[in-house]
C-alpha cells in the first residue's frame, strides 16, 4: 500500500525486504533492497541489510562490498562493522581497526553499538593472533549485552518450563485439521551441527517435498502469544494455548509457507 501511494518511498522497499526475509524469499528481498538503494544511494542501512541477505544467498563478495559501502556512508554504523568482520580477513594496520577502536572508546557510543564493536574487534584480534585482546573484547561484549538485556538464567528456565507445559498439553492432539488438502509441514529438529540440514536435503529430494530451509515464521507467530501469557499468568497450571490460537498459528504458518517458491508440492 505504501509503495502504491508513493513509489519512490525507499523505506517501504526496505521494510518489504524484511518481510520477504521472514518467509525465506531471499532473492525477492535483495531485489527490494536494490530498489531502495536505487531510490536513495545514500541509504546506509539498506546496504547493511542487503549485505546480510546476500550472505544468506552465498554472495560473499557482494555482501562484503555492501558492508564497506554502508561504513563509507556512515562510519559509525556499528552493525555494518560487525557484519563485515564475519567475512573479512584482517591484516595489521587495517584502517577499519583504528576506526572501530575510536568508536568503541567514544563515551557517546550506544550500548548496542558497543556490543557490536567488541564482537567485531574480537574477530579482528583473532585474525591477528592477539588472542588475549580477542578474549577481552569477547568478554566485554558478552558482559555488556548481558547487563543491557538484564539477562538471568532463571528467566530461561521459566520460559522452558512454560513451553514444556504448554506444548505437552494432550488436548492439542484432539484438534483436527479442517483442510486436509493443504500442504503438510515436516519439521526437522536437532541441535546445531547434528545433521538436520543433511536430513532436509535428503527428504526434499522427493518430488512431493519442498525444502523451505530455516524459517522464522513459527517464532514470529508463537512468540507474541507466549509472551502475553507469560506476562499475565503466574500460575503454571493456567499456561495453555486455546484451540483458536493453535488453529490461528497453523493457518498462518501454512499460509506463509505456501508463498515460498511456486511449487504445488504436498509437503513443506
């Protein structure tokens, strides 16, 4: 709607890109970032975000160029320094190192930017084999992030207990799909580096299966509901999702995955 009303609205294209990324349509997201940058060649965050999308599309060199362009436009864009550090191999006397150190020592640099800069500098000093400095930057980054987010392990334990109670509810098994002709979801679960990607590749070789990759759709749908319940209900016995909420999650998830690719396959 915003683009229809104002075709040269660069931020609208950038926001549309984020939506495409949420449903794993990376190439469509890149095209929207292209349009945003065409409209506004000085749109530094669009370069930064397009770089992330290009990384997801395995376009490493193009991503590196975008992060460097973002920094050239706004040298204190800490997120771009952080993203660039993940793919750049640093050498001594690289001017970016001094720039990041200057930004880090600036008292006006925001806390979230301090976290990004320290993580980036940790990578820098690891490349330079100065492991003492690298560890110190990692320590500062993690400690700063922990303090900023007010993190405690007790919160995670509470959330895990909550998730266990909600999704162990046997009544969920009694909810019957209304439209059995819709594509069926196959979820592959596992710890990092446990082979889940390989399993997905094997299953998606079947002619009736479309491999959708790692999606954020479920998290985006479920998190707001869980957050509301967790904030409003302190009694574990009352933790539950209604049949309406479960059906809403299912329908919106299937609706989101149906937009991935143009195949009419039975399983996603």
